[in-house]
């Protein structure tokens, strides 16, 4: 008998639309929208091209959401991409997708916690030099919060997401209200316009990678489909509503930054939003921006600490990870795989900022692999399980999932040429994955 049939489901079905929207926003909007506009401008050098890239990825995310809703309401189980790949293509495919998802998110969690510790050191200079320990303390504190149960953790996520959304909308209003009074007295000269002097396609691929990283998280609500009180009704509202707010925020923030900062200044900006606020209010506004950055990062790290254990929980239930991974406390928190996920992120932190930053770059490659597996799973399950109840069906089938799948594959090919290290890591993992899969099955009695 499969392990998934022997294990009762102890997860709590208490979540609703509010949490779904909050975790979508919280799991997506982090530092990317504040850090990436500068490097993207340095590559493209044109406001219309910049906005076009953001619109293009917004359309991709919409297609992805439409596909993921069908998967989430048809198979409402914890784990998202892992669950769909295992059901569509079998245990080995599910194992590869699930383990990739878990490791990639752990790397991103480590990078987020480390980045937050750097901003804390700016506010509290006594912490300078202690960033790795501060980052680990942040993860430990979130672990304690989550140990208190799903209700407490979900409420914290809702509060942080509201604060983040309000802060970004306030930024947009401030830029457009006070922007006319801003005069950039020092415009930095720049001769590095890659879009004109280099390869336009290379610049677009680089920019797409940056925006993909910023958009990652649009699928987060699907990880909690099993804990949703009514996934058939709530998941579409959560994912579409959350994505709509994300797209509006991203496009408005980019428009505000382009409105305030001259292109030569933006091209050399490492933190465009902070530079825009500094132009308006002066250097004294730096503390406010730094504090907001901390809140923004905390929201996305909290979401990652919450959803990443669900992957290992579901894998454990299916006999593809430790049998103890299905243990859940009375509050609905996985008691083995949640600390294990934090431990993995801690190992990445101790590997150093440069290493964890590289892992974050590699994680983007793995994340898109996860998207592609989801779209392929939808197409496969329509063939193998035509009578599966589907409360939501993706509009425009099969065109929509095929477009999303081909776009994902095209991005991966382009990213492989632009960043061969990421594809090499993927190939190394694939080479090691089957022996690891075989070992896990042996530990679970060959199920």
C-alpha cells in the first residue's frame, strides 16, 4: 500500500482568500523590485524596452497562474510542482522536481535572510561584521513563530504583506506628487549602453532573468491548497487577485522610478527606489527606506519558511523522503521538515554571502524548471486523466499551457547560453538525482 494512503492528513484546513492573496504578494515582492530596475536599465537603456520586459513577464505569470489554478483545484495537496510532476510523470520526476524546489527555495531563503541582516547592520552599526549570525537568528525567530501554528504564521504573513503593499503604493504616490519638484543636479555620465553597443538579445535575456527572479512567487498560494478551507472557490480568487496587485505595483513602481531618475542615473543605481526617495527628501530619508527594505524582505522570507516545508511534507507522505517528515503539531506546523528547511538555509548562510548569492542566481534557473514541469504536467494529466474533476479549467486550452511551456523552455535555453554555470549545476544535479532517488526508496522499504 502506498505511503500516501497509510498516513492520515493532519494539516489544518483553515486558510481563505485573504491569506492566499497575502502569501502570493508576500512570497513574490521582495528586494527585486527595489534592486533590479538599475541593472535592467544599464542593459536596455530605454524606458519603453524596460516597461516592455516587465509587461512581457507579467503576461507569462498570468498564463502560469491560469494553468496552476487548474492543477491546484484538481489536485489540492501540499507541495505544488512536486505534486503535479509526480502525478503526471511518476515518482522519479516528482522527486527531481520536489527536491529542486526545496533546495532552490532554501537558497533563496538564505540569501533573503542574509540581505536583511545587512540592512539591519546599516541601522544598528554594532551588528556590522555579525551578519551571518544575525541572519541565522532571523531564521530561528521565524521558526519559533511558525512553531506556534498555521494560524499565527498566516496572520503574521497577512500583516507583513499589507504593510509591504501600502509602503509601495505610498512610494508611487510620493514620486508622482513631489517628482515635479525634483531636479537631479548631478547626472552621472555613462557610456555603457549594452542594448545599443552590445547584443540586444543578450541584454533582453539578462533583463528577463532579473524580472523572472522578481516575479518568482506568483504560484505560492498553490503550496497551501491542501490547507485551504475551499480551494475550488478560494484558489482562483487568491492567485488572480494576488497577481493583479503584484503587476499593478511592479508597473507603477517602475513608472515612478523612470519618472524621477534620469536614465544615466538609473543605469548606475544599485537601489533605484532609495535613490528616488533620496532625490526627493534628501539623505536623511535613507533610514526610512532601509527600514522598509527590512520589512519587505522579512515578508518574503516568512513566506518561504512557511511554504518550503510543505514540499518535503508531501514527499515524505508519498515515500520519497523521511517517514518522520509527515509529523505535524496541533497548530498545523510540520515539526520535522520545517526545522530541517531552516537548517538547510542556515548551511547556505554559513557558506558565505557570495556563495549564497550565487545559489540564489542558480535558484532562478531551477524555479523556471519548476514552472515548466507544472505546465507539462497539466498537458499530460489532461491526456491520462480526462475524467479527473476539474472545478477550474484553464481558458484557451491547449494553447495557453503550450505557450507557457514553450516560453519557459525558450527562457531556459537562453539563460543556459547567457549563464552556463546555472545549467551546469542543473545537469550535475540530474546526474546525481537517480542514485539519491534509489537510496530514498530503499530507506522507505522500496515503496
